C-alpha cells in the first residue's frame, strides 16, 4: 500500500513577514493565494483580519456553483493553502498578475520556507514588496529567467503587475514540475491547437508538454489562446492538474485507508498510524477521476482516500481508489477459541484468525451479535483488511446457520438455478433456505413439478429441517406459470392439453382471450401454435387464480429444417408435397391450413403457394415428421457481395452461414438498386451486404439490391400511404420513402405504428435497394459532459440523471462545421446532443452557446428577449420551447423568475433553444 504525509513547513520569520505583506496586497478582488498563519503579532487590525481569513478561507465560495468546471481544483488548492477567496467569493473570472502566479508556483512547490529577503531581485522587474522574496526564489530555481522576461517587457510596463498569459503560466508550471528539458525536446513538434501559429515559438514545447500531461485541453474551438489572460479559475485548474505530476509533501495532506467513517468523523490509516478528521459542512468530496462533487455518502470504509486537514477538519476529501481494501474468506465455523480466536474450516483445511474489540459480528440478517453467539457448523464469511501485515478481521458475518423451524409467510424470491427460496416469515424476518430432491412443493394440495411454478409474494406455510426446506405449500390462489409441451388445443371447448415438466399430461381451461407470443410473429393467434403428441411447442403457460390459461409463450419448437429442397410433385387434392433433399433422397410432406407459406408476395396464401410449387422449384421446408410447418419458396439470397464474372454472367455471394454461392444473371447485368442514386453493377463493392432477387423461374438474378442505412430528421408523415418525408442528416437533402412493409420500432426497440412517428424526430432507416425494410426512432440525449475517460462518456441530462455511453466503437464529435474522430475535442461541462448514427457510430454534437444579459420575457409569444451585444446584433429574440431547460446550478427555475440584467447563457441545438442557464 502506498501512503504518505506531506511536509509543509513555514517557520521562517522572513517568510511570515513576507506573507503578511502578501495578504495585505492580495486582500482586494484580485486575491489569489492563501494567507500565511500569523506567528507574530501584527501591528494593525490587518493582522487580525489575516488570521481570520486563514481560518475561514475554505468556506464555500458563493460564486463557485455546483458543477462549475474548475470547482474541484479551486477547493483542493484552497484546502492546501495555495489559493483563497475574498469575502466569501472566489472571483473565478478575474485575471492573475505574473507576481501572483509566481507566488502561487512557489507555494505549489512547497518552497515557502526557502524564501529570502527579496533584496537581490532586479529593480527593472518592478515587483511589489510582498512578492519580491518569491520572485527572488523563482529566479534562483530557474522558474523564470531575468533576461528572458525583460526581453518581452514593454517600456514603462511593470513586470509584476503584468497580466499572466496562458502560455507564460504553462512555461512556469512545467518548470515548477522539473520538466524543462522534456519541454525543450518538444519545441519543434506541432501542438495540435488550431491557433498553433499564435503560440510563441520558444514556448511551444511547454504548451506541448502541458497538453501531453493533460494539464490543459485548451479552450473552445480547439484553441489554446496563448496570449489570453489567465483567469483565477484557469490557474487553479493548471496547478490542480499539474499536482498529479509533483510530490510536494504538503504537511496537511494525508493519503490512507478509511478505517472509521461516521457522519462527523473520518479516520485514515496513514503510515502505520491512525489520523482522524472532523467532517462538517465545510467538507467537500470528489473522486480522482471526476471533476464533479460527490456526496459524503459515496465514501466507503476501507477505500483509499486523500484528505486535506484544515484546523482539524477534512476540508477536502478525494477518493483515490474506490475498491475496498478487504479480502473475504468463506468457510464453516468450527468454534470460537479463547484469546479472541476463530477456528474455521476452509477448503477442508482448518484456519485460525484472531480478532479484537473493533471486529464486528453480524447474523444472517445483518444484525450485530456477540462472537460467542455464533454456532458451530454455521457458514461464515470473514472479511480481513489488506493494508497492514496483520490482516486483521474487521467483519465476521453468518451466511447461514443450521435452522429447523416451521411457520407461515410469503415468498420473497426464488433462485431456480441455485435451488434456493427466500422467505419473509410472519414476523418480517427474511431468510433463505436450500431446496433439494426431498423437498415437497405444493399448490393448494396439488404437487408442483418445478420451482419455476412458484411466484414472489405468494402466501405459504413451510417447514425447515437443518436449513433445508422440508415442505412448502402455497396457501393462497395466485397467478403462476408452468412449463411443458403443447399436446392439444380445443378452441371450441376452451381446453388446452400439455405435458408437464415431469412428462404427465394435464388439461387446463383457456381464458376468454389468452395472450399468445411466438417469436418472430406479430399478433400471433392459436393458428400459430403447434400442438403435437411427438413434437409440440415447448411453452410457458400463465395461469390465473382460477387456474385458467391467460398467456401462452412459445419457448421452443422441435422442428427440423430441409434447405434447398427440389420439388418433385405437389398434389393439391391430398395436399402432399414430394421433394428431393440435397442428397437426392425423396421425402413426402403434408401441407394444411396451418402451414406457413412464403414466396414473392406481400400477402402469401396456401392457394397462391400451390400455384408456384412446380417441378424443379427450390424451396426450404420446416417440418415435424411428415407435417410441413412452413414452406418457403427460394426467391432471394442474402449475403455479402464477393465478385462478378461478366464473361460467365455470374455473381458470387457469401451467405450468412459462410457458404459461397454463384448465381447466374441474364442480359448485360441485373437491375441494381441502391438507395439514393441510380446505380450500376460497378457501384457494388466487395463486402457490400446485398439481396439477390431471383426471376420467377429461379434461374437467374433479376435484381441485386444493396443494403444500406441512413439517418434522417422527419419533416412530415402521411399515415394514409405510410410515406415519410425527411431530411437526410448526411447530405441535407429532403427525401421521401414508404414504410408500409418496414418493421417500425421506437428508441427502445418496441414495435410502433406509422402514426406514432412525429415530425422532428430523428430516425435510422435500413434499406434493401430502394425499399425501406426497418425504421427505428433514434434516442437523443441532451445534457452536459460530466466525465470522459478512455472507455466511457458520461452525460448529466437535463432531467438531472446521468447516462453513460461506451466509447469502444467509432465516435465522432461535431462542433459547428468541424467533425473530429474520438473524444479529444470534448471538454467537461460541454453541452451536447448524443445519438447513434445509422451505422452505429456515436455522434456527439456540441451545442452552440450565447452569453447575454436578460431583458424581458413575453409569456404570450413565449419569446425571450436579451440585451444586444452591439447595435448591429440582430440575434436577441428567441422562442422558448416547452422542454427548454431553465436553471441556475442544479435548481430548475422558470423563465419568469429572470430579472433585468441577469447574466444568462443560452444553448442551441441547431436553431432550437434547449437550455437557459442563469449565472
């Protein structure tokens, strides 16, 4: 285990004197750094103010809202004593001077004890008195170079009061990390920022390294803004991220394992010692991999955390590793020995552990018990800490103890695989018992054949012997399910016969309109069920309290397949079909009104199928015994395009079962269908998914339809003709297509109808040639980027929840007219729309924003009016939609609550106003 305590000494009288001066100079709105604790009395009231500010420096900043992009680093550096606010505010947008930045860098490096008098600082730099000791040390430590600084100093310009630029701070920070040589080695490499040419050539290596170390990602538009003034929020983030690459050994920073956690106390195991902190309303909590606050309740015992001490309180707590530093051992308790020892059997070996007064003992229900109350032969789990050599047991819980009892209650849950039943007894106690082959299961005196027939919340009476259920009887009529094989159906007599799990036949009454579900069949009916003594459907039946069948779900069929059979003869009178299989062996099948038929027709019928069952036709047959369950005329082949031989007039496809098939065509070429264009055979590429439609005689490819997909935004829906008019998201063209034969689903994959599709929705459409075969409504997620790592993008939605998107596949980020691959162009707190493209690519569209001051709101017209940025500004009126998210921080507010001159940020998805944020 890695743990440390950082040393942070400030005991020099010179340092104290300098810090008092610094506090006085930084007491205004530009204050950036924490005050030094007064070790000698000050001569004026200012000294008292300094001490008070130091004690209260970590109060929550009123102008740093929850979710503010830099809040983590602001609070962390404030807790470490590196930065401070002013009168309860942080003023994150204020600029930072160079002398302030240097003072911060020295503190960041934990070198305050080394500051001198400042007497050797060159006068040409013009530095305030408080900063001279820090600048003097910065020159000595090569954070800055005098000649280098004077060379870029303008005439009559004060070096100390000069606003620190972003590129200058990057250079100082990289040097503070001791990485000057690394930066110089990167001096000729491209920075990757859009404004690369504006970065001073001698500083590009430092900017490169800062980006490489993830200290900066730049600003909007993939720019670095090198000459821009560093704000207080930005410099907090620079140094906060830079701290990941520096071991400064601050005295008030502790990293260790949580050994005790209450509402008001946190104790860590640090360097073989325990260190306790008070948790109060000033404490804030974060995780290592996120910049957003978490709740105190997210802390867990035995995890690794970093805590920053502020006068006995944990001002800042960060979860370094959320995995609990525990190992579990399960075994059988043999006995509790003298001397606080546990003797247990683990994998047929006896193991002994020693516990102490801090070890917790729990029964099966999580209640605390004495160690002496544990009974031998109980199954127990011992959890031991892994962060010390002692590996002391911290928790011992009874998993199961031998029980013999009887009673009444209800079924809480049934574990069919594990053969266990969880019961809530009449007193409310929940216990789990094993079931074996001797257990008797009854339903109102009728024997049950399977655990599957038991339902949660059923009223029961039961008996247990040695922790195994001896018997369980359901005493109350309930809805339940049974499984078996369908033997017969009598719709007129409303009877269903099935063989149960034990193989015995049972007869059940049918409810008035049972629900019938058969995979792949929409609105299935009794005609879609196969009842047969030898090969009927495997079904799950739902029985109501009166034992009537209310639902039938087909879970499997005992059918056989005969692909590519050749028709020998069909007798329409006897409905017998003679075919030859692939080995030229003859077979005879009987067709009936229940036989499913498929040929090139939108409404296939048995009579229509009979007319095309001519000699030598190729068909696929699904059958049980001699009964044909389905007959499919082979009128198409699906696969991927392999090649075309124009000399032999053959097209080769690779089918889904990995077979290569060569199909002839007639004429110059078959008709080629490709959605969105007039295509020829040359437009079909190797690997393209295709459907080869055969001629009536099955002897040639008539049409080759290329499968494709596209994403659209719906413009209008004609429900009478099932026609969609929509704008193609790729090329912006408006197109129309019919979906009368397409499978239509919502964003969750549930079936919908044409009239469920609305204008404005985004849809993914799959085409076979020109024909739309499926349409799915695309889920759009609007919110702000909460976290990005190598595997996941997490977005905080306007509804207040979070959604995570895996980054394992292709990802595109759209920012205005710029499209980039991967998430490198995203930043925390970016407002985004996230959706899946038709090819599965994750599309992250960054919303555009506009910062303005509120003027008024017209509730009748639902129009928001803002104050113009300039006289020429013509974008100052905006329609507020019903779903526009209006908020301040995490609190939803109304548009009517906005007041004149309120600073607001507007976010747009295209032209649509989707969010109004009050600052």
